[in-house]
C-alpha cells in the first residue's frame, strides 16, 4: 500500500513542481528542468505502481530492477552495442547514405534516371523494407554484414529522394546568375546547387538515422551470431529475462537519440543560414 | 557596343505563340546609359535577356561587343543585376562578391583586393563579413551590384534592380548609381517601369509597348551629365518625362 502512496505522491509532487516552473518565464534552466522532472516523475510512478500492485517482472520489471541489471551486464550490453550499432547500423548508414547521395547526383544529371528511377524509388520508399530482412540475411550471412545490408536498403531511397529534391531547389534566377558567369556544370553544382540542397540532405540524413537503428535491430531477429541487441532481445524474451530486454531498449533509446542529436547538431552548423536555423 | 537589327522573339506557349519582341533595332554606344521603359509585357526584360544570352531570338541579328551574345557571355563581357538581389545566404557579402571571381579563376590576392574595391564603390565597406539576411533590402541590392562590378565587364545589364525598394531608398541608390557610372565608365542598360527613374539616369531612353513587344520611341536626353537630385524639378527634365509619358500612351492606343 505504501508503494501506491509513493506513486501517488510522486505524481502530485511532479505535477506541482512542473506547473510552478512552467508558469515562470522560460530560461535555460527551466527549459532543461521541466522535461527532466517529467521523466523522473514517470519513472517514480512506474516504480511505485509495479511494486505496489505486485506486477510480475515478466510483464513489467520495475525501473530499479532494470537499472541493477544494466549495471551488472555492462559487458554484454557493450558487446551488443558494438555489434549492432557500430558494425551494423553505422556502416550500413554510411554506405547507404553515401551511395544514395552519389546516385542522386547522377539522377539529377541524367533525365532518364530521374524519370525511371525516381518513381521506383518512391514506390520502394513506401514499402516496409524490413520484410526483405530474411532474404538479405540469407544472401549476406548471419553476421553484421547482412544487418548493414538491411540498413542500406532502408536508408537508400529516403536519402535519394530528399537529395534529388534538394538539388532541384535552386531558383531559376540563381541558375541564370551562374549562366551569366559562364559557370560550367561542376562550378554550378559545387557553388550553388549542393549548398542550396543541404537542408534537404540533412532532412534525409535525420530520417535515415532512425531507420538505421530500427533496421539493424530488427534484422537480427531473422538470424545472427550470439551477440547483438536484436539477438539479445529476442532470446531474453524467450528466457523471461525481461529486465535484460529493457536494459537493451534503454541502450537503443540512448544510442538512437545521441545519433539523431549528432546529425541535428551538424545540420545546425552547416545550414546556419537557413531560415529554420537562424536565431538572429 | 550592343547592336540589334530587326530582332524577333516568339515564345511558344499553351495559348499559342506570344510575340515578345518584334522588329527591334537599336544601337547602344560605349559609355551610354540606356533605359528601357514600358508596361509589363512590352519585352524590355526579354530584350535585356537577349543581350545576356539568357533568351534566344527567333529572328534578326544581335551583337554584343561585336560578337554574338553567347560569345560575349562566355568571355564575361557583362555583369547582370537581377530584380532581386539573389545573394547566396550561405555566403557572406564578401563571399558573394567573390563568387564570380572564384568561378573565373582570379587569384586569391586579386579577389580580396577587388572585393574591397567594389564594396567601397557601393558604400558597403565594413559589411564584408555580414550575411545577406543581416542587411536591409537596399543594402542587399547594392551588394548585388558590387558582385556584378567585381570582374572587368564593360557592360552592366540591370533588370529593374530597384523595383522592390521604397521611394526614398530608390532615390538614394539612383544617385549612387550615377556616381558609380561616372567613375567606372561602364555601358549600362537599365530596365525600369518608373518614368522619373528612367529620365533621371539615362543618356538615352527607349520607350517600348506590348503586343507585340516593340520600340515606339528613342529619346536622347538633353540633360547634362552632372545631375543633382533636384534636376527633377527643372523644365528640361519635365519635358523629357512628358515625352516619355506620351510615348507610353501612344503605345497603348492601339489596344
């Protein structure tokens, strides 16, 4: 009963604190504090309810239990992180986005590619590509290479479509201006069209960053060596070790946010001139 | 300098052919300041774009510096100023002016020297490191003029460069442009739809009318080269303005 009271108390305290903070003028401090208090309150309520209602840890382990498990299994979590995020997701992301970028420049240059490949690209981008994962695991084997292949397939078309759109974003007047300088194709590409395309390119990179992690984890459900986040999640569910599953999810959430945040940070530095990024 | 003989240009559109230019003949000499004035659709911008090789005539002859517009464009014979400043937001003012110089392969030292010189010419010294979106519209347009002046083109083609600015800024920029023209000895072709602007700036005013786009009158200005702003109240000025207005009206009569 006392745990239920704790949950209720946490809810009331969190509400009271945030209501007071939100009423104040926005500062750097409150901007950080409000979501932080919100999150801590949620975790406290979760802890209180799970203990107070004696929910089976198989259904939902308490946050404290997940934390204990997390600390006890850092070596496993690190191994899985390297296998899935570094080897699978990141290499797939780099290969997929890089090749999509080069392909976009070709598509932009050759009209038959634009008219042939882009509709196909839009079609494929709408498909749940993850359905191809078992096939790719068959082709590229159980190790990270097949996961990277799944990621490549997932990120390729969103990145391609965004980059092509970005390359077409310069105005007729800007292109006329380059013409009056008798600028050739490469000068126009490097000095006008690529910089103008950057907001679109980063949009593609951000979309691809979340897709990459999903692809790498889910692909492991269809076969993997005995490490990796997806592998750990599916086998630990079988062993009813739900605390470890949740610990993996925490790692995935942190890695995903950090990855997205890093891309957004680079975007801010590169496209500082775009109205959506300007703060002056 | 620029010579057009019986120039014709017909655009094929979904509503049938549009006669943008018909039988346009004109000669612009070195060092002249020629304005093109007329209602929208009279082909004044199209004519300017023909000189710049941005539009291709369907009939007649046009030469720029004695060669075809394409050859003139490839030899970077002219600087073009558009209606909007069109500065690249990811480059500073200095970077924007350096853009044509980079493309044309000027040395780094030469680039810096030229950027400083043209910024001084348009009175924007000290703004080299600013970004275009930190400047007012008038300053942006001045920077775009500086960009067109940075390389050694004898001809300046200007397509309603001050059309989007308010009257006060416009007066000031007109005055500056005259000083600049006197200092640089460029040949200027200037499209406008403002009668006072055309009369104040030009040595020669070309009045055009639409459907089909053609020249209805060419007026050699009797005004002296030295022109303070209050010359606009003098009888000579008003007389020229009157003749331009008459020409514009005559063009409209056959509608």
